[in-house]
């Protein structure tokens, strides 16, 4: 029996705990070894904190992030927060709140800066999302109330390894430069779920829309990206990877105002989508060969009665093998074009007639299998 996956704490929760520990020491209390932070999940987090020292940003503490069983690139990373008196006039790029006057938040080393509109952080500000900001304000305000501290405070969140780790995230594509984002909506890291993956895809599409794109290239993964680059001379810098979530991605595009685009992918995935399978992960079934055979007999009706050929297609181990059989019969491209057209119609159905996608299916050994472009 498999053990349940272990949850962890978000970067925002870690930053709030580090800020609270730093505020305690700055405000004259003893150095803390643990700090308690309420999360939006209703669960209280008690996190070990470590004193980093006094820096230009103030009294600094860190929390080593524990992401549980989630494959998070920040797992084990030190998330720091420094607190000092906020002398002088507040910087326009500091975060401020009417609910917590006199407590400001900024990002330091390893925390990215937002350079493109469309995110939940203003352009020019540190990439510290709304819920983490609220958690930091609440944590520091609690210390301020209990100690009677009156002077304004500046909290600077830092992630020493952030700039290096950011290259392994979507941040560069989203227009966040110089480091990681401080994230979290509940304060708890759930092991990577489909909701988390689709939320990332939705955000990427939203960003493209905000940038003014009106035609979006989509591919499930690395095979498609390589095909686009090597066979079509197209970079995916202006596109989106949709993984197995083809139907969701098409719906997201329609919701963001896209009316045209291009879906490029290996026949092994896209033939499933042509048969109406919105999520192409194997856990939702296979049916590749059945759908492929259906496309073949509709594209070339005279083969429908050939039971031997039907059995050959249905018994194929891979779509690549099945395409070889179609190639031998001289009907590979006819079948492929029919399948691509069927997928195009399916996308139109998924999006209520809103989205018209060009579709290109390919195989590793035979190149373009089919296309529906217009």
C-alpha cells in the first residue's frame, strides 16, 4: 500500500516565519528557534528559524523550505527575511497596506522583479504574491502589537539561491527577472496536482494575452518543441506547452480572447484528442489505435471491409508502428489529414465554436502525418 504524499509549506509561509523571527529580535525580544504562522488552510505552521545575522537589510533570519513530497525546485532552499527600521520616505516599489500601516515589504537578493504586466504583482515590484504579503504583514504586525513597537519597519525577503534556481522555473517566460517568486495561496504545498499544472498553463496563456498576442502556438511537450524548431523554424518562446491538458488549454485560450492558434504535436497524443479525449494521460485510457483506425476508414472508405488490415492496426504496439502500416498502404497522409481535421473540429466543439486552431500531427520516423491549416 502506497503511503500518502506528504505536504509541505510554501515559500510565502517560510518568508513570513523568517520575517516574524527577525521582527522579534529587532523589537528587543530573545532570539527565536521556532515561529508559528497561521496558514490559509486553517493549519498552523510551526517552522524552525535560524539566525543569519545583521545585514544592510537589517536583522535577518532564514527558514529552510520543506516542500514535502512535491517536486519543487525550492525544496531545501533557504528563504530569508530581514527587518529594519524604515527610515525616510517609502520607496514607491515597496508594498504597503492600509490594514498594516508602517510595515513595508520589498524583495532583495534572489527574489525576482516583475517586468511585464498581467501578474498579481505590479511591474517594477518584487515578485511577492498577495497571500504571502498578507502573511508577512500579519506576522510582523503581531510582533509589533505584542512589543509595543511604534516605528515603521521594512521587511526584505531574500532567497540566496534564487537567481540560479529561477532558470528552472517559468519566471523568465513570465517576465520575472533576477530570481524566484514568493508564492502561495494557502500556505501549504500540496504534492503537485493537476490543478497546479493547469493553473500554470492558464497563467502562461493569460500572460500572452496581456502582451497582445492574438495567435498562440501550443504543443504538448519537448517532442513538439523540437519539431517546431527543426522542421518549421519556429521558437516556442512565444508559445505554450500544454502537457496532457489539451482540452483545458483550448478552453483557457478561448476564455482569454484567442480566436486563432496552432496546435502541433506527436500523433501518439493528438490522435487521442482527435477522438475527443481531453486529457491524454494514460490513466484516462488509451484508444489510440481504435481512433486511428476510425480515422483511416473514414478517410479511405474502401479499407473499412479489410479485416486483416484492421487487426494489424489495432494490434500495433505504438502509433509509429501503425503509421508504417498506413505508409505501406499509401494512405498515411490521407488518414493524417482527416485526423487533423477531426481534431480541429473537436477543438471548435470544446470551445463552443470560439477557437479555430491550425493542427499539425507528426511522427518521429515519417515526419508530418497530417495537417488541417486554413
